[in-house]
C-alpha cells in the first residue's frame, strides 16, 4: 500500500518537528481574528502565547461543532489518538473549515518514563514539540506548587497550635510531584525533632492526579477556581468534622499561584493551524480531558473544535461525557474512534513482535473490542466515525476487513494517512466529520446516569454498561464511605473511576472484550473541590513507577546542544 513516503526517507518525530517552518504566534491569532495587542494575548517567545481571560470573556458564543476523538483499548502497539486529533484539525482547515485542536499538556512522568509525550507524531504534530513535552509554559509547575503550598499550610497549622483540631491520622491531602517515583508513595515526614513538626505518615501522588489539576480543568473562571479550591477537603478533626482548604485560608494564595497558568496556551500545528494545549489529567486515574476554559475558548473562536479524551473510550470518553460535558454544559456533534490494525491484532491474541505480518485471523478476533467501544459511545446518543490510523505494515486485505466490519455495523469508516501525509492523508475523514456535524442532533446526547442516581448505582452503571462487568464488589468500609458522602451532600457528584487503561476490566492482562468479570473497588476518595468522587479499582496507582528501562536513560543533549532521545 502506498504511504506516500519512501522507507529510506522516513524521519523521526523530532526531526520532522525541528524542520517545521513555524509562523509567529501573532500570525496564528490573525487567522482567528484575534487582535495583535496586549489586551488579547501575551506572547511567551515567538511561537507560544497565553490568551487573556478578559478577552475570552468578551468573545461571543457560537453554534460551533465539538468533535471528540477517542480510541479503542490501548496496547503497546499504539493507537495515535493525539496524532489523529492534530491531523483532523489540519484536514478540516485544508478543506476550508475554521478549526482548532484542543489537547492536554504532557506530563514529565511519562515523558521520562514509558508512554512518551503528547504532541502527536509524523506530519501531524503540534509545535514547538520539545518545549510542549518538557516544561512548556510552566502550568504543571504552578499546579504542583499550589498543591504543595496547601500541604505546607496544613502541617504549619498543626505546628503552631492546631486551632482547627486536625487529627493527624485523618489528613487526606497528600503531596505531589510531576514525575514517576514509586519510593514516594508512602513516606514518613516531620522527623528530626521538635523543630521539624510532628511526625506522621504521608505520601506523594503524580501531579496529574492532583485535585488541583482536576479543578484547574473543570473551572470556568478565576472566581470559580478560588471557590472550588476553598472547598477541597484536606483532613478531619478529632471529632470527625471535615476541614476545608478555606478553613486554612489557603484558597487565596493558591489561586494567586495559578493566576497565569489558568490562561489557555496557544501554539500551532506543523501546518500552521491554531492549537490550544491546556491542562493534563490522566484518564486512567483522573478525568482525562483538557480544560473547560480552553474548550469553550476554542468554540468561540472557530467553527470546528477537535478535542481528545485520554486512553480508550471506556475511560477518557466516558469521563469526558459524564463529567466534563456535565460541568461545562457542552455537547459533542460527533465522535471519532481511532483504531489501528496493529492494536486490534493484539486484542486478537497476536504478539507485538509479530505485528508486521499480515494476520487476518487475529484481526477478526480483535474486532469485538472495536465494536464494544462503538456500542458504548452510542449509549450517549452520539454517532461514531471510525478512523483507521494507518501504519506502513498494514495490508489492503486487513484494511478491507475493518471496512466490511464497520459497514455491517452501519458505521462510517475512513483510512487515515495523516502520519505520513499530513492533512492530505486525512481529508476524507474531515469531509465525513463535516457531514456528520451537519446532520447531528445534539439534543440526542444523554448522560449515562442522572445526578440524583445514588453513588453506588452510578459506579454499577459504568461497570456493567461500559466495562461489561457482571458485578461490583467492595468491602463494608467503602460502602459506608459512599453512604456518608451522600449524607454529607455529595451524592449528586459524578464518579471518576480509576482503573487500568489496558482492559475493559481491572486486570490489564484481559485483552479484547472480557465479559462477566468482577470490578473490585479498593478505595473511594472525595474530591469536594473538583466535585466528583474518585473510585480506585484493582491495583491502579496514583503515583506510577518507572519501567525497568525508563525513557530518561536515552534522553540527553548532543554536542550541538540539541535534545536527543525525546521521541
């Protein structure tokens, strides 16, 4: 099959990104009719800028189309959801539509760990790629600092007399760092004598799992941000009354630290189309979507907004639809479901080292995973387009198998070659998306559960209808915690289930479409500021560890001062 690029000429992502002819960021804003003045945006170098909140507030609402890009269950073979999102945005602009892509900011954890960055790939990338995948505009550092300021204020309050009578055994606010570091999961602090405070158990989570990150992405403005931060439950007193961040007067200074970070970041694609990259919660341990402010800004500035939700549709899309859409009062026009032949063959039992060979049998065995994700998205009243993210090892026969399978399901499908050809390789999908948006009936969109549904039933609905579980199990302590949350007025909150991304079940080894499995709940956590309930399942960790050979081992500066080993 022609991929448009000779094998000998294939370049790495970083080589392609460095060869990009970027335009000054004010030229990108000109395409969106954003005035070139300090009241609208603040440049951060030549190719990055932050849009001002005051300017955003003055923009008028438009009847724009929101396209959600999601994927099948992830495998080590890769799916290319971000790459497809960027490519689709370029494709829409290529056919004359005004489009912006909205993505999450990459975390340093996976950048130096195993997963890699989040700037796309091939000829469908956002740039400047190196800055985006490293420190970018410092948003994550601001979130980390704001989170740990609250931690410091808690221990400082205890040190100076503990007027709030905080029970040190019931402090629920842990510290965070934007790196994978398993040694920090459980620690003892306050050691070294009376001058260092009171010894107690503590621990670290990764920044993307922070409730501050969740609030950051689910807030509407600075006042809303400060209010939500103030409502964070940090501990309980000795008589078991909740202690909030506002009780420590922490919400004011924490908001100050986030004042600049909350402004959306603008960059561009390789084809010089506008992109917003803002916020970055993981979808396996958080809600997996970029910020509401970023998405709503894009909807005001363009006619088609392409956004992604992390990992498979059972995680990212479910949380995008049940949590983000509920909080932001937005409705997608259609959903693009990304699949690769490689990943589907793995779901059909093929080993990674054999994926380059044609294997129709394994592909057919893996197709039920695609079908389940299609069925799940349709439960929200949304139409689905399948995007086959093409790899050079795919064969015509394998592509035809997927096309025929989707035809039987009455689902449109497009073969996409954006990695190799940029917008030229994804124009058909772009045209298909436009047609879907024209006939989209947004009123058909519905949530999987209502706010009045009990917390336990909300969990069961997701587990049974989305994951295919036969049962949800939890010990008495967890069930009592859920009942107490309802008694305390948090029963209307949506639930955010943290589980492995590699399976519909809580067992990462169960590929394809496992059925009649049991979902074990290990722990539930109240996020009273972000306004959802976190449900931890199986062995999922909110502080990941590094793999045996981390990506960091290959990252260095060469003699020219350029970064090597970063994708």
